[in-house]
């Protein structure tokens, strides 16, 4: 039977060959090249000996970091495919919090392999499907390798947190920060929902001055605010009764426009006196409930406090912290186990929170307010981060955030895998073996996937100044002999059993890095055109 | 002597052959653009916005691609329109319709070149389309009576629709989601009550269907986080003080205490309003506008859950699903219709806390929560799921089902070919051309999958020569397969819409023999005139008003 005469590119080759025109190849090529460029940019920051990047933003701000998500976020990429890699890193940040560099590096390596597969004439969707299968298999392998961990096993949790911290600027403080991260997360775990951790329950307060050594976990509440010092008010209150108020202690102001008509100067005196009485009346009501610490929400409508009211409050021996943000109110009230008060009429003793001590502490050039010994404290924690300069401080915060995320991952999925490139090389080995039993293009693609994963140990070794080829081949050898946990010990510059070296990471970080990177690569592969639209 | 010009300066006119060429070329270019997205192995496109933010969308949904294009060609616009209509009417087949119309025009172009009059082509196309529809009608399967079979039909249709989308790897999961959601609607095609929430994080597999309504908002501080047997008042009202809205209204007082009194009165008004609201006997209050600190505290004291700043879409939906009405005055509690639900609670999806209303009055409502790696994935997943939902809800009403994978096209092509042989005259060329255009669809599906299309389509044709054959293209294994065994089905309604609207669009474009481009409206006229006035001033001459319009 004659083939239908339809105008189309002549395709004569056998099945699964790929016939396409030049433009589409070019677009795919351009996408892959751009995405790989992004991956290469962050490659050198992988691992404990990875280097940092200095980013100077458009408004002159300087950031030093080796957190992949932060670097990519600040890079203003325009190419759509490159943008997708940036998104990828963000997703990993949201899903696992750590491994944001790893995920991009894996995606870059996969794309490199895809290039050669494409040039061999394999259809992109075939590659895409094979990648999906390989990724699923990889997850199975990883899960099989994983070691279960109990939340009571504090040591293991600390180990994995310190693995994450070791690659950061603050690595020398990992012995301090790692236990802190573990304690912080464990203290906010709700026993009724043991799998969920809301990191918003952990508040990180940054304060310039001191060194990272001075970072501490505060059982209570920390404000980066000064106590109001007007008229010599108290700065330290024991047995505090704390009120969180959302109204203002200042002369009344109506929503409707108003003006006070003053016709002679005696009237002026009277108005001044009235103002005083008005404020005094409010403060008396406050005082009557036994409240001695006031946290006042910032107001945009009018002054939350005036000099006059501060003066009276000081006289009444009430400690005042003003300008508390509205967004923070929920955190504060749940921590202090009190209720916000929106009107002076509702100021009642049962709405107050209780704490043993509220004090202002001088730190370097600034001051903070600490509330400790809170009665019936909610499931929240504060971490006070210190640093000698703004750059270190910011990086310390980011690192701590990563460490917190690592611990959170362990809470939601309680498995650990070895670090130091061990899981990747093991995956590469097992997938390579699996590829041999597969038929057709699939086997070929899975083999490439397996090879791509070697990029992690390769880069780790390279960044550590070791001979990458020697290390990776040695690693392969050790894994072939059944040492599943052999990995690169960057400190010693050799290959050791990495589990014994206490280099561990949560399973969730590894699995999500592989699934997300594969998903992203598959999406890039499937694109054959860039259309400019409105 | 002929008239020199009829039109204004900028207006242009193209006639006869040139006009037809222009519209053919434009339409074919559009069809070629989306052609590669067709079928389970179709490719995606990046849509890069030229606007602010240079946003990037990755999609293979024909309607989405076409909607966002800059188009200057009249015929191309017609194709974009039919794709839009297809999207609104049946939701799926947006690419197919454009590709088929493009192919019909491509064939027509050849016929026109062979000096066949466009009108002859049109009448041939019409006969062919009618015949093709009949061929399909004879082959449809209707399983409406058998609930079990009908459900499996729906599952198959959903899987076929999803297999060409980003969700193809988890199509079982999503097909089940979509079928469950549509079955809850019990025959209504109102997709409003299916709410789709996108939350980045996790993988697509973690998406789930929730029986109830989820609102992406926070519960006020100090208020109960869980309410059973809730009475819900949905409102759109300002919760700050009622102000005198006349401009310049102000109060004059002569002492501070009076200001305090006014402030107190304002507070009192707020309190009254809250009391009125509470008097409705509710335990949940949802407002579209902000609820300020003071009313929030009052609600908290009364043990009422108050949700502020719910978006407009959110409250309309909430009112719909809980069976309430949106209220804005609270003086007559008996006339206000309250919403009800069994349970309100706070749930956590990914990193975010959301509020779930379960056991709502309108049992049809449900929420699909999509999870995925990034916003690109989520957006595309939403579009794909929407397509599947549309098709399913249409199928529930019109339960006739066909096989997929190029099977319907082959059936139609065969019948149309028969017709061509029976028809005397030039028309038969057009009918034959129609059948070739139909064959283009399986050809493109095969091409997109990197298969040898000529070989496969020829094989298919041979298979279809037998009566009652279920053969279609099995893209996964790259061969001709039995569609009934593979479980690839499509809704009859979609195919019919594709066939008819593509034919109509092709017909419309074929009829064109002259394109008149109107002169663009002058925007800079006024500025121009102003400049002239200015220059005449500068020259010091007498000022002559030039502005006439």
C-alpha cells in the first residue's frame, strides 16, 4: 500500500530515531548550554572544601555565601532554561532546605549526558522516560542503603546537622551550632503531630557583635529591640506579668477628622491637663492588673506611645518594649501563652503572660530584650545568632537555617544515608549494573544517568584539591568490593568508611535532590521551542 | 480609466491569489508551531514574556500557547479563535483542532493550485465532514447503563488526555483524582466547585483530593483552631469604623476628653457591629476585607473563628459550597443565610498552614491540592488537570466514547475515501484531500514520537481495511497496537468538535479572496497638532488654530 502523500520531512530511518529540523536542535542545545553554565557557576562551592562566592548586588550590597540557593537567587539570569535551574534550587530549598548546590550540580551533569545522548539520535522523550525510571530506581537503592534513626538518638541527629554545617563558612563552629539546631527543632516538635515541624516556630534573631561562638539558644523570647529608656524606666523585671497590647497609649485620635478649638490660654492648660489625665487613667488601669511588662504593637495610624506616656509608664515601674511588628504578634502570644489585648477596656489579668525574668542585655553596641522562664511556654524557640560582621552574621543565619532544615528532614523521614559521595557512587554502581539488564535505548540512557551521578564525588574531590580521577576510580573499586559506605574523607584526603567518620545526611535530602534534578532535566529536554509572547 | 485609490493612505488591500496565499501561509505557520506538541510524545514550548519580569511558562497546551502569541495574520487569528472555542467548549483537543484545520488548508492549497474553485473544495469538505461524523457515530461505544464500565471508560479517557501532558508519569494517580472529582459533581458541568490549590514542594505524586473546601488563610490569634458543626457567616464588609464619607466633614471640639469620647464612640460602633454579627448565632466569620485588631479580639473573646482578608474568589466559592450567602448588612439576622459545615480545622500542607472546611453542605465540592517541584511544574499540572476535568465532565453528560491513538482518524479517512470513490465530479478530489488531511494526525503523532510515520500509517491503513478493527498507534512500543487492549479512549464529543470546527475554520479561510487592512487609528494626532501650534508660535507668525477635530 502506498504511503499517504503528505508534506512532511522524509523519515526513512528505523524506529526510535529522531528526525527534527535544525532550529529545534539549536533551541535544545542553547537551553542545555545555558543551564549547564548555571550549574558550573555553583559547582565549586560544593562540599566541605568548596569555595564561597562574593555577590555584589545591584544596590551595592555584598553577600558572601556558598549556599547554592542564595547564589542562584541573586544571579539575575534571563535565559528561560537557566531560570528553571534557579527555580530548581529554590524547590530543593523548600523541600529539604539543604543540598541546594548538589541538586543543581546533578542537573548540570545529567544535561551533559543528555547532550551526548541527543547527538546519538535518541528521541528526547525516550531519554526523559528512561531518566524517570532511573530516578525511581535510584530512590529504591537509596532507601535500601539508608539507616533508620530515632529522634531520641541525639548523636546521630547532631552528626547530620554538622555534615551540613561543615561545608559552610561557619564550619569551625559546627560543634556548637549542630547541637543547637537539633535542640531547637526537637523542642518545637508537637507530640500529637510527630512528623511535622514548622520552622516558623523557631525564630532566629541576628545581632551584630561578638563572634559566632556567642550564638545561643534561648529558652524563651528574644527581641532585637531596646527597652524604652525614657525617664529611667526599669530594664529588668523579675516575676514579670507581660501584656501584649494592640492599642496605643497616646492622646486619643478619631477616624473622622477632628480639630480642637482653643479660644483662650486657660483652655490650653485645661487641654494639656486632660491629656495627662487621659493617659494616666489608661496606665492606672494597666497597673491595676499587676502588669509590669508591656509589649506594644507598632501602629501606623498614630504614635503607639508618646514621651508623656513613656514617662508615666516608667513611673509606674512598667517595662516597655515598643514597635513590635504585627506579624510577630502571633509568635509572641503563642510563646508567652497570653492573648493580645486590643482595647484598654479588655485589659484583664487573665490575658497576661508570666515569666520569671525580663531583662535588657547589652550585646556589643546594641541591646536586646530577653524574656526567660516563661510559664506554660508554647512550642517555640529562639536562637540568638552573633557574628563579628554583617556578612558572617548573614551567612551564619543561612547555615543555621540549612542545619535546621536537615534536622527537620530527619523528623519527617527518619532515615540517614552516608555523606561524602558514598551514596552517589553506590547509586552509580548499582544503576550501571541495572542498565546492563535493560533492553534497547533505556539501558543506554540509564547507563548515562549512572555516569552523571559520579559528578558529585568527582566535584567533591576536585574542590578539595585531590586528584579527582584517582579518587573516583578508587571509590568505584571499593564499592565494587562491597564497601557500600566508602566515601571521600575530605579532611584526610583519602577514602574511608564515611559512616564511621560521622559524615551523614538525611535520606530526604538525597532523594529529593535526585527526583527534583531529574524532573527539571526532563522538562528542559521536552522543550523544543521558545516562543516570545506578550 | 480605473479609479486610482479607494482607500485612505495607510490602508492596504490584497486581492485574489495573493490574499489566499497570505491566509494559507499564516494558518499553516500557526498549525506548524503547535504541531510538535501533539500526542503523548509531543514536545513542550517555553513561552517567554516580553513584559515586565520576563516570566517564563513551560507548556504543551495548544490553547495556552496560541492565546499568548503575537499574531498579525488574519487567518492565523481565526485558528487561534477556534482553539479558544474548543478550550471553552470541551477543554481538550485544542492542538488537534488547529493542526487539522492547518492540514485541510494545506491540501486545499494544492487543489487551488490545480485550478479547482474554492467553492467546489468547500462543498467537497462539507460532504466529507458529514460522512466522517457518521462514520464516528456508527463506531461509538456508550456505556452509560453500566456504572462499572462507565467508570473505567472515564478512567481511560482521563489517562489518554493526561498522557500527553506533564502528568503522564503519574497518570494513574491523576486520572483517579480527576474521575473522583468529576463523579462528585453528579452530572453538573460546573467546574467551579472543584478547587485547585497549588503548593510548591513535594512531588506530583503527593497531590491529593480533599473532600471539602480549603482556604489559604490564617485563623486569627487566640481563636479556636478547630470547630465542629460550624455555622459560617460569609461577609464582605469593612470592619473598621463607619466613617462619614462626605469630603471635608470634621468635628470641632474644645477639649481633649471630647476627642476621647468620639474615639470611644467609634470603638462602640465597631463593637456594636461585632455584637450584631455574633448575634447571628455563628461560630465562624469569614470576611473579604480586613478585620482589625479590636474586632478580632472581640471575636476571640466570643470564641468565634474569624478569617480576614479572604480573596473575592475564595469567599464566593466558600459561600457556594457551604450553602450560605455573602452578607454585608447585619441588622436582620433572620434574612441572612448562614453556611454550614461539619468541621473546620487547620491543616498543614508542605510549609503552609491552611484552613479546611470539611463536610460542607454542597456535597459536590472538593479540592485538589497539587504538589510539585516548581511553579512551572505546578502551573502546567494545573492546566493539564483542568483539561482532564473538562473532558470528563463533558463525558459524564455525553457518555459516547471512541478509541484514541489515531483510531478515529483512520476510521474517518477510510469512510471518506469510500465516499470519494462514489462521488462523481471535481468534488471527489476535495473529498480525497480531506481524507489525506485526516491521516495527517496519526502521521504527526508518530513523527513527534520519532517513529517511522510513513511505515506505521501504511500499516494502520492495511489493518483498518478489515472490519471492526481496533488498531491505532502505540507510541510507547512504537508499533501498531490494539487500542481496546491498551485502554486508550477519547470522548466522542471532543472528536466531533475537532472535526466540525476545523472544517468550518478551513472553509471560512478558503472563502477569502481579499484582505483589506484598515488604516490604523491615529494615536499621535493630538500631539502632532499641538506641536504644529507650538511651531507656529515660535515662528512668530499669526496664530491660526489648526485643531479642527
